[in-house]
């Protein structure tokens, strides 16, 4: 009989457990106290107290990206819920399954501008896949089940569950049986129109002379990286990977052309521009990838595998679209392919640079910006190349923030299992890296986890260092510190005649700040210190922070100027010039 | 902004949606029209059942844009059906649309 007297808050926790949730990220407040009271007594649910609700959303996002499960965040009503918004929009843009549970003022005062009341359901409509305002405790079990199902199916995304305080305290009948939400069965066979579309793609590829596969995050989401690899290897198909698809196909693979788009490689961008067939797998042809649509891949017939029909043709209109989950549609393509890619196409591809910046090979002198024994600051390129090196070498996962370091890391990473490269690709949210890494590390404790952030983004959410310490999360935190909002400065240098308006940053001594939080921290000011410092951070038993001072004015290349075709990229022989030591 | 006029190259079309009556359902439909810059000429809503609304929209915009937006509307969780080309109401996949199909 006890079960029959359960509250709505109990039903929320029961729903979370039923969905397999074990870790959730949140911050309490008045309107969600009944749920926190029940949570406190639930030994199966681990609550991580963040210091700001935005971090709760990013941590849930990071947890979801790293594990493939639904991430969960909690906040109270009003300001607490509103602080989630940036995180929810980040998750929506990158198709990350997150369930956000918010407290709401009691139903009898809703609409009266009560203390800490906000219309969070209304305000999150454009940035969530769906939202529920739960009007009675009895609805809770079904809403929880539906929220998780909506979040993780089709194109995944964030779902809001808004819980008035009296719903949390109200009586909810126990649901001993799993709640059945109708629909959503996985079809065993492809619908005929999808079969036909797959056959059309196969014909395109079999007749192609200059084919390219473009791979996005959909491959990671659908767990089809192995299928893709087999397909590419069997037919020697060249593969480009978008920023969010970097961990779907390793750049170290001989078939990889690297990343396309604004800061993509010459090989990837020029291959797209000369291709006669492009097959997109789980990507949305973002404007940072395509440049002006009118000049994108002018010779190519384009096919797209996509789960969301509404996303087809939003920028690039494909000649063929295959609608459905890649887990079903991609395996159907494999047996229909016969042709291998002509060697002439590969010889042409290999004539273009795969690397963003030259690498020293054995027997060669090091690059000119890296003289041995110097006492100068490392460049951002050197710092991120060294970081990518240790991340690759140790099989770590990495969360990057937004800006120059994000592009350098994307250009330099060679390896990476699916779900190991976390970055805010669509929304470009500064402040993402630290809390996302926190979530990723708690979700995947078997992996070493790095945070790579710039000094600008790091200062947006650095309060979460306290959470890292409290939860004893062994994050390796590297701040690539150039004393600027680096990408803003780069654009001001290149496109605003060098007028650095509000892009110079004065920051604290980050190593001292790290130590104030109880995190062993060091400042790196010389290029030759890099390798040792990274080894030290990697070997640290708990969290460790490196404030890596880098050359202040350095640009990310290659770069496609805004408005230009991606074939018109500007390559640079080097990432920056040596700068005397002394700090940015 | 929901604009009330379509350009000379645009054509108007009427859509009818059967929508589950839950908080935010109508706003979610309108939000998509606003975000995707589809022009809305008229909007009417009638109750079809205790939990169901019928929303009629007269929309303008480029045909390709309208088609994508229509797909997006049909993918909404609370959109349960829409009129086909001959005015017959047909259910969306699983009552939840392809956006959420597994």
C-alpha cells in the first residue's frame, strides 16, 4: 500500500531509474525542493551539484555525447530554469539527447507572476525537441517515459519536463508495469521508397569517377562507424569528416581527407569542389562546411542519408535523399556497391595537403616556428598539436571550447573513438568545454578526459572547478591562453583592418586560481616545457590544470574567408611567428 | 515575425493539422513558422475532441521551403495528423511524426 501513496517526486525518480539513469546534474531551489528531498533518499541516483545551471545542461550534454545515453539535468523555476537555456540550445543544435527537469511554481499561482515564476516551457519551445508542463502527479510516469523516448529517438534532442511544485508533492499512483508509449517500433525492412533511394545512391557511386563520402555526427549517433569503415575500405572511398563527425572516422586512416569547411584541409575542401558524386552520411551541410551554397561542389551529384526529413534541403538540396536511421540504411548500401575508386582520383587527392600546418618528419629540421632550446612562448598550434598528440596516444576523450583552439584541435586530432571528441559545433557555445568534460568523465570513467579551452571560454564557466574537486573528477585541463578572444581578434585583424574592439582579455593567474580551488596547477611559458607539462597532467592522480601561455596574435589556417567558396581557401606556411617569453 | 504577405513568386496553401491539446502545442507550431520564415496569412483553431484541436493555417513562401516546414510540423510530438492533397486527414507516423521515428 505504501507504493500507492507515492508522490509525483517519487514517480520522477522512479521514471529516471526505469530509464537507466544513474547520474544527473543540477542545482536546487525553492520550486524543486520536493524532488530534491526524494532524490536525497535515493541511493541509485547520483546527483552532481554544479555551481551554475548552465553547467548542468552542458554536463548532461557531455554525458550524453560520451555515453550515447540520455543526459539529465535539473534546475529550479525562474532563473534556475532560464540558466539552462544556452545548454539546451547547444544540445538541440548538435542533436544531443538531454532531458531537463525544471521546478515550477505551484499550479494555483501560475500566471500571477509569482516569485521565481517564468514560462520556461514557452521560452524553450524553439530550442527543444519537445516540452511537457505536467499538470498532475498522475501524469508523471507517462510523461517521464515519453520524454526519454522523444529525446533519444529519430534525430535526438533536448526535452523539457516542467514540474509545478504541487505536482511534485501530489499523490501519484505507482506504476509497477513499464509505461507503454505507443509507436516507434523499428521496422524490419526498409520501405520501398527508401530501398529505391539506396539503389540510386549505389548507382551514383558505382558510376562515379571522383566520389567523396562526407561524414557527420549521424554516424556516431547511429553507431555505424564500423559499417562506414568497412564500406570505405572495401571500395577505397575518400572520406571527409565534419567537426562533429571527427570521431566517426579517424584522420589517421589513409582514406581520410580531413575536415572540410572554413578551417578544413585543402585536401578535403578541394576534393569536395572537384567531386562528381558526394554522399553525405548524417550531416546537415552546415554553412561553415559549405560556404555559399551556390558555389558548393559545383560538379557533384549529391546524395544524403538523413534521419530527419525536415533537415533535407535546408541548405544543400540533394539529388537523392535516403530517409531513415543510418543503422538500417547504410548496411543496405554496402552489398550494392561494386566499383572501386579510380586511381587517378586518388593521385589527384594526394596532391593536396592533408595537414593544416606542416609537420617535421624524421631527419628533417623542425618547423621554423619551433627552434629547439628557445625560451619563447609556444604557439597555439604547437600547444594544441602537443595536446592532440597526448590525447591520441592515450586514447583519451576531449572536450573543446569554441574558437581558435577548437579548430586547431580539430585539425590536429588523428584518432578518436566514437563519442570521444566533444565540442559545440552548431551553436558554438563558449564555456562548454569544462562542464561537458565533467559530464563525459563521469559517464566514461574508463577514459582519460581532457579539457582544452581558450582563456575566454574558460572564464565563462570556470566556477565548475569546484564541482570537479568535490566530485574528485580527474580532468586534465589545458587552457590555451593567448590573452585574447582569439578568433574574434583574428577576424578583426583580417576583416576589420586590425581594429581590436573588445577582444583583448585581462585574466587572472589561472594556475593560482586552480590551486585556490585545490587543483594542482602549473603555468607553461616556454615551448620546451610543453611535453613535460602534458606528461605531468596526464599522470596526475586527480584533476590537474595547465595555463599554457601562447603567442598572442596567431591565426588559424587554412581559412576560407567568409563568403568565399571553400575551394578558395587561404593556406599558411606556418601557424604563427616566434614570440619572446613573457606572457600574453 | 510572422509576415502577412507573400512575394509575387509565392503561392498560398492551406494546411490542416490535428494536434493534441497540451500546453505549448499551438506555440510550437507557430514557433516553427516564425523561425523558418514561412508567411502566415490566417490561423484558425477548433476543438475536435476533448484532447484534440484542429488547426488551419494559410501559409505562403517558396514551395521548397513550405515543404520542408510542413515536414517539420508533421514531426512534432503533438501533431497527430494532417490533411493530404485531397483534404483527407491522415495520421502522422505513430501519431508522433517521422521526426521521432525509431
